[in-house]
C-alpha cells in the first residue's frame, strides 16, 4: 500500500496518557499541519472509540499507557476494513527499538523533534491485517480486550467480562452478559494466550474459570458447565471431565455443592 500523503483536510489523533506530552505533540502538529484537524485521547481504549467516531487518517500513539497500551490498540485497529496510519511514540531504549526497526514499524523517540515528526508524517503507511501478528509478538503480554469488526464498526470485548469461547464453523463465538460476538481468533490461539483465565472443557469450548458457578450432570449422564451472568450452558467432554473436576477443586470450587444431578 502506498504511504499516506498528508495535506489539506487530514485528520490526526494524538494518543498519550500524559497531558503535557500530548499537548506538546499537538502544538508541533498545529505548526506543521495548520490545515489539519487534531484530536486527542488518553489511552488505547479512548483511541479506539475516537477512531470509530472520527475516522482519523493518522494516529500518533504512545506505547506505554494504562487501560490499553498502544501496541494492543494498534492490533485492534488493524482489523478494520480501512484502518488509519499509525506512528508510535515511545521512550523505549535502543534494544526495544530494534524490534520496531526489524518489523518496519514506524516510531518517534521522545522527546519528539519537529524534523523527525515531519519526515514520519510524509511516509507512514496504513496498518494492514498482516501487522497484527507482528504487533502482538512485540507486545508479548496477553491482550486486555478481544475485538471484532462488524459492518465496518469495531467492537471491543473486555477479557474480564468473557464467560466462554466456543468454536463454531469458521469463527469463535465470544459469550459475555447479554451478548455473543464472533471473532477471527482461533480457539487454540486464545487458549495459549490466556492459559490462566480459560479452561478447556470441550474440543470446541473454553470457559472462564472465574465465572464457573457449577458442574452438573443431566439424567442422560452428559455433563455441562453453568456460568455466572448468562443462561447458556457449555457441554463438557467425557474425556476431559476428570481433569476439569480436579481443576475446579484446586480453585476451591467445591464439587459437593456445585455438582448436582438434574432430576
């Protein structure tokens, strides 16, 4: 894809959790791009909402931020049909910056110089789906949210609210209170990324350990998991049942009051 050409009418979003750093960058942009519209956000979650509302052409994104860091926010942006261009701003040391150079991902080292900012704005390419794996590999840590793009709109799903993950056809259904959304992540990849949070109960299903309210058996002998906050139950594989019982006991989910045979 050709680099973005900045000029008349370009919309720029500045994302940084430190107001002084954010304002300094905005001041630089106003001088360099007086014809552009510049908006701001304080973390990755705010940035994603701002992108959904205003569809900026360029996002200047700090990396280390609370709620959601810049690398994770960029992985979600890359799933959009028409993602913005992204330039990271960072105070990382030279060793960490080598990873950005290796992946050909543009960044500005703080404190940001006017000449370097102008050069970056002139050549930055838009995000593409292929950047997702690169960005996630650079993060290393598990994400705070999953995301899905439906009808061009980005939906964020906090990991802390997810009850189950079920593989269905060519996608994974993510269940949380009052809603279910499809994501493109594979069940195996999600299990690997969140090993302490989700328990495999079936070859096609993971459940959130924190929300398990009961392990029950139907009259036909089939087992299933009940989860707090949702009505759907998740089938349990006979092969995995002993392991699941042991895991729940280790987590102080007593099988005595919670495992009941349905009459």
